[in-house]
C-alpha cells in the first residue's frame, strides 16, 4: 500500500512525477504483484494527499510503460515489474527542453531504421494496424480530441513490426519518456497537424513496403520536432552535440511528402 503520508506542496509537474515514482517504486519493491489490482484513483489520491488528476495521468504513463493495465469498469492492474533502472525513468521525469532534445536525439537514431524494418518485415496485419492508428490520430484531431493513445501505440507497433528484439526493447524503455516529451512538443505552434500528417505518410510508406521512404519520413518527422523545439527555445541548442542548424530532411508541403508514392523505395 502507498504510504499515507501526504506529499508536501509542489507544482503540478512535481506532484505528477512524485506519484509516478511512488507507484513505480512500490511495484519494483514487490508490494504490488503482477495481476494485483491497485486501489482506486480516488483512494490513491486521498492516500497521497493530492487530487485525482496527477494520479490518473501517472496511471496512463505507467500503462504506456507496460507496468499497469487500465481496464475500464474494472480498475487498474499491475502487469509487470520494471525491467530498467529507475534512474533512467527519473531522468526523463524531470522534463525540460534539454532532456526532450536528448530524447529526440535518441529517437533520431532508432526510429527511422525501425520504420524501414517494419516496411520490410511487418506482417500484413501489423501494417494494417499501423495504418489504422494513423487514421485514428487524424480523426481524433479533427474531432478536437487528444490523440495520445493512438500516437503511442503507433510507435510501439512500428517497433514490434521491425522484428528486432534489441531495438524494440530500447524503444520500450523510452515509452514513458516519449509520453512525457509529448506534453511539451504538443504545445509547439503547428506541431500537431504536422505530426499527424507525418504519421499518415509514414504509415502509407510502410503499407506500400517502401523502406527507404519510411526511413526518410520518420527522420524528417523527428527532425521537424527538433527544429520546432529549437525555434521556440533557441538557447537549448547547447544541449545538442551535433550542432545542426536546420535538421529537417523533408518539410510538410514538399513534393516528397505530398506525393509519397512517387518517392524512391
């Protein structure tokens, strides 16, 4: 059971991080076992002396990390024990522009190759799911809804379809950081429609079995996020070690993006 000592007053981000860490630590310590149901959101909030909002969001993060399973109408269940050091998670829980840029550097190394491998190795069913998730993101944005769930699943499904256990494991370890980083990047001007457009084009390239196009589009997607962050926080450039001034390989509106079927495969 979570300690009933209320947390000291803190900012919303600090409270949220504290809740994530408290739940995660108790799972790691074996206080809650896989398959066990956690107390309700309201009970956890009361025990921690906080509101239900940070607890609900913490549960979503831990579910994306694979530690919890949220079953509507039934509750929240433990699914796994953390398999990565908690220090790695804590690093990304202290989200700022610098750590988000570090995250995107890591994603720039991993995700373009995962997209290419998914185009080569993914089953028809996996590729159809990836495409449907991209469409679901578009529909959510058009309806004015948050597209966090299909967004996270989109990248997870690509990693799974790549058929590389090592790369998939690394991406799994970044799931929580990706979700945290999204909290910052989604606020960037014009980022949401561009991200949704990139996702759709990446899904189409994977569906059409075009590994080179999938790789280039994923690289452009990640680079676009980096450029957008740097345009709003120019002082954060010191956090990047490569020193690129403009990293986007392709931009929205270019022929490569508007006519992906004509691109090289």
